C-alpha cells in the first residue's frame, strides 16, 4: 500500500469542512453536549432537522462520565426509562422505581446514537456570544476552545440557526453572557438568571423539566442550565430529569422550527 501523509490530511480537512458548511445554517444549535442536549438533538435529527451541537471540551457527555464521585453508575427513575430505550441504552432495576445505568455506557451510547441519527457534533468548539436580530436570537458566535484557553486575540466565526439552546449545565454560559452583555428582560421572574440552589433531588428533577422552555425569543434552556437560570435546586447523580428535559425540548424546538 502506497501511504501518503497528504492524503490522510486531505481526508480530515475535506470531511471537516463538509460538516462545517452543513452547520453554518442549522435549524438548531445546541451549546453543550450533555445528556439533555444529546437527547433533544437525537430526537430532532431523527425527524430530519439539521442539528448542531457545540462542545467546548474534548469529549461530549457532560457530567455523566464520572458517575457519582467517580463510582461509575448513575440512577434513572422509571418515568425516564423510555428515553433510554429509545436510544438503545441498557439499564438494570435497582429498587422501587429506580434503575442503575453504567455511566460509560450511558454517555457513549447517547453520543453514538445522536451522531448516528445525524447530529453534527463539534468538540473543542466554544460559543462566545450570540447573533441577535430585531429582538430575537438568530445564531451563535463560535471560536476554538484552545484559542479561548490561550487568550489569543483571534476573531470568531458565526453559525445561523432558527433556535439556540443553552445546554451548558451549571455554568449557563450562553444565557449568562447574553444577559450580561445586553439590556434584555429574560422570561424569568426577575428578568435575569436567578442562580442555582443547593441539593434537593425530588424538587430539582421536577423543576428541570418544568423550566425547559424559551427564555428569550429564539433562545431555549434545558438540563442543569434551567436550575441556574430559574433558581432551581441541583439533584446530583440522578439523570431522569435530564433525559425528560431533552425530550420536552425536542418537542418545543420542533414547533419553533416549523413556524
């Protein structure tokens, strides 16, 4: 076999550029590759929507990988098991209405199934700002995570989208930046991000689904971002709310993109 390094490089560059061009005009850009974002993206891509997920870290999967304090299992309640089934992720009964899920299987399974359905995931890519037109969010401003980490003065590029999702978790990077930089009133009781509260799992699991919604025209929140934006409690290594948040978000975004 005649192996040429330049052919290897061409293959990488050409395929990446093809993916990048597809992302430039997305139906939805989801910022953060955690469970709720992967679930929403997977459901929408399966219906033919052009979905882009931006993950600033090397690996998508959010907080799943570490399980609880490095113990590699997480808990799912029965109400969310249907989402696991939809994504082909195995679990085993524990007690009452709880199921145990291997965190490595869980994270990798969500990522694989989402990409198999057509979700376009870019890792090491950070959303540093939003595009806004006439009182509506219309896309994202993105840069390399490595550029951001090195604090280099390199200008970003932009992706347009019919809707943008803050799925960045506890940090709520997108909503926080948007609120800080613009004189806008968010769809929260205070008009601003309200900050996450301490742990109260039962209340938190319900609230994360309830508060999965449009927080500003064209800008949605899901998963743990909802706690930081709407003043919800945290819940620790139980992930049913994350899955149900993603499923609810997919329905909201389908309606938004079909208007």
